[in-house]
């Protein structure tokens, strides 16, 4: 077994520079959807700036096992779509790795295609709840079963081509882009309109992409209606914007590190994803940005400067709009000059780790005052990290958050499990290095050496 990677981040240097693709990765959510929908399209799709990382490689391998040919040149993907019923039943179970997005989107695609397959993944993925997709898929007529504890592996049986799925009306118990997207993709194989009601807003990349491919998608408030295109999906031709969730680590890094000023280029600014940006601006962050439309998505450039932050309260619909950013948000809140409260964030307990518990544990271990609550956490502010040792708990976002905390801590931060950063942001340490951070990995310098005392 490979030795876990330990990264050492030392304070003492301001961050300066300009970060863009390919160092900043393509959007993870859009990349996932482009692979799945490109595989189901009629004809060849071209996707540029694809995220090529630990979370997307299993998905690429899975669609290949389903009989879909693709070619990757750097971050440019050419995928030969096989149409809605063109998948072949795989000889072995499809390995979804540690990605809940992969298993849920593939479940929808397999439901539409009607082929027999088994979806499985890591021990961590087997802890993620799957009844949220299994129950509505079964109502649509999908022959799918989960393990007895309502988790992976998921087993789908074959469905005859002459037996379409049912276009149902379904209300999600929790706002979830993954569950919504699974059902929308499955709905491509349904007869009639599929209607989904959500209790609040969630990211809408699937709706946008399906519309661009010829599907009829109507959105009214938190209700989405899908009418499948009679002639199938048209191929994609798109450039994936930079991932806002990846950019979030660099944004907070600049905000908390004295003397910093950075530029981030071509970042996805889809309003269903930028809850963190809204909260940071409320907290007094010096962030200036412009936006433009690209392939149906909002994209922009951000200039971020070191700022004095005050605390904030986060709850309700805002939680879904920043669900992936809470670890790095907690780091920002530790540097704020007043209290921060997060409520209604129970969903964080079902991520790659129990993010509430792991986050609070690791921040406390490096000197941050933080109180865990059943649905979130509280920070009094004015307790920045003192430094020390932290563990990633197998969670890529926690690994990056703790590394960023070291940029402005009192003494160096050592983060074990830093190899997890490659799951979603392969160039994370390189980006910190380019901006001038003092970074070393397992004793070998990955950036300029800090000055000696």
C-alpha cells in the first residue's frame, strides 16, 4: 500500500498571481454530466477542459465498459455517443470509485438505456444513501435494487425496448442535484412528461445541458418538467468552465493571507453554485468579478484581495448553494472577527466523510474554537489556527481546507492524506506553489523554501 502523502504548508508568504485552466480544473459537476449525456447522444461530442481526476476516471472507465468509445487528449474529450438504447451490458460490476455523483448519474443513464448492470464502489461510497434514487426509479418502472441497508451495490435488470418507463410526478424529500439529475436522465427513456418538485433550489447543470441537446426542459420555481426528445439527444460541443468549488480554496486562501491579491480566470458562476461567494461578500470580502455566458453557463474572472472578515449566519436554501464549500468556509470563518453559525446542513454528514464531525475535529486539533451541532457548527471567530497536524479523513475537500488554513496559521500545518486532493483538484498544490505559498510534500519541497528564523 502506498504511503499517505503528507503536505506541509508554512505561513509567511503573501499570494500573488493569475490562475486559469489547465491549472484550475474544469467544473466537476459539468464534466460528469458531459460524459454521461455525451455517451447517450446520437453522434460524436467534443468536450474541452474536462476535469480529469480521481472522480471522473471511474466514470470514463464505466462508459467504456458499456460499449462507448472515447478519446482523451489532455483535457479534451471526444466521445462517440451510442444513443439512448446503445449501451451494452457490462461483463463485470461498474466501479464508481468514491463518487456518489458517478453512481447516481450512471443509475439514471442505465435506467434510460434498459440494460442489465451492477453499480458499486469504495467502502466510503457504500455508506452513501441510495434509497433517494431507488424509490423514485422503481416508481418509474426501473427494475433496480439496492443492498439491504439501502446503499450500493445497485443492481439493475434488463428492460425490453418496447417497455418505456413511466413519466411520473415526484417530490424530492431533500433538495439534491444528484437525485434530480438521476431522475431527469432516466426520464429520457420515459413515455410522457417527468415532473420533479424540490423543496428548495439545487444546481441546474443537467437542465441546462439537456436543453442544449434538444430535450424540452421547463423550469418553474423549484419544479422541473422534462419531455424526452423524440429523436434522442443531439451531441455536445462545449468548453467546461473552471470549477467554482475548486476555485473556492484559492479564494479563501487569498482572503485570509495578508498581502495577497490573485486573479482567477474563466470560473463557472452558475447562481445555483455560488452561495459561498454571496456569503463571503456579506462578510466583507474584497472580491471583484465580471461574468459572461458560455455554452449556457455563467462564467467570469475574479480578483481576490486579503480582507478583514466578519462572521455570518448560513441556513435554509443557501446551504444547498454552497454544500461543497463548507470545509473551506469554516476556515474563513475562523479568521472572522465575529461569530458564525451554520444551520440546516445535515447533508454534510453523508459526504465522503461525516464532514461536520471530521471538520470540527480537525479544526479543534489545530487550535480553532468550533462547536459541532446536529445540523451544522458554530465558531466564535477570532480563533485562527495555531498550526500543527491534521488528517484528511479520506476527504479531498477537507484535505485542501486544512492546507489552506496553514497559509495564515501561527506555525506550519502538516496535513496527512493530501493525496486526496487529486480526487477533484489535481493541480491544487501546484496552484499554491505558483501563487507563492511555502509547500513541501513528505519532506520534499514543492515550492519556495520559507525564510529561516
